[in-house]
């Protein structure tokens, strides 16, 4: 005799609500920064058209590639898969690729520093770190009015992520969607994420993600 299990309606509602929150967060942290970067690139291309049509054409070709990458991310999100760039390039490669795309069209100097060697990272840790870096960099280039920014990755018991800029600064107690999302990604893995203003000016993001 087959057993039938009845799942309470409130349990289904909670599961559906959690799934919606996850999708919205991944859209905000994943596709959102990609589209924001493309929008900034289109602005630069528009300014280049008259002065340097060849450079404008190169930039537009690069933006087309980024849009295709964003489409791949959306497909991965729908299929509940991890971002293709992280799986293909690893954390450092994916971060470097995103930074290179930003450098090509913005007047912000962004450096990526890796201290020592990173151990093999579980997908959940690598993806969370990648999402945190992307969201932090998107905030820097769209809101901070910064001239320089540095992304530092290192392993010391946990995977550490630091993003420092010399822009206008931010309040640690900020309640924006991006900040809440970054903190949630860290706490889900048993880690933490702090965003604070720097005494010398600008903002510092520091996240620590345990590696099982």
C-alpha cells in the first residue's frame, strides 16, 4: 500500500516565498550588476561615436558579449545553476573578467590582488564571494564617485574578501537591498560581511566566508 504524505499549505507558502526571495536576490546581485555595467558602457560608447568611431565599435562589440553573458546567467538562474563564469574561470578569473569589463569604459582604476594561493573552493563559497564582489563594485562605480578601488582576496581559515575605494563613503548601518543581500549571502554560509566608511575617505567592505 502506497503511503501518501500531505504537506501543510503554510509549509508550501513558506517554500514558495523563500524561492521568490532567492530569485530576486540572484537577479539583483547577478544580472543587475551586469546590466548596470552595460548601461555605463553604452553611455561611454555614445560619447565615443563622434570622436573615435573605431573605439566605439570595439566597445559595442564588448557590450554585446556582456549581454550574451547576462543572458547565460539568467538561463542558469532559471535552471537553478551557478553562474557560468565562476564555473568556467574560477573565482579569481571571474572577478578579473568583470573588473576588466569595468576598466574598459570607466575612469576608475580597479586592481585585483590575491594574497597567497586560494584553496579549492566549494561552488557555494565561490559564487557567494563572486556575487559580493560584483555588488560591491557596482556600488563603487555607480554611487561612490571613486577614482581608485582595490579588490583583495585571501585565505586565512576562511575566504576573505575586501573591497576598498576612495569615494564618498558609506554608512555601516545602511539598509539598501544590495547591502542586505551581501550580508545574507555571508551569513547563510556561517560568515559575516561588514561595510564601513574609512577614516581616510571612501568605503571598505570586508567579508569572511568559511570554507568547509
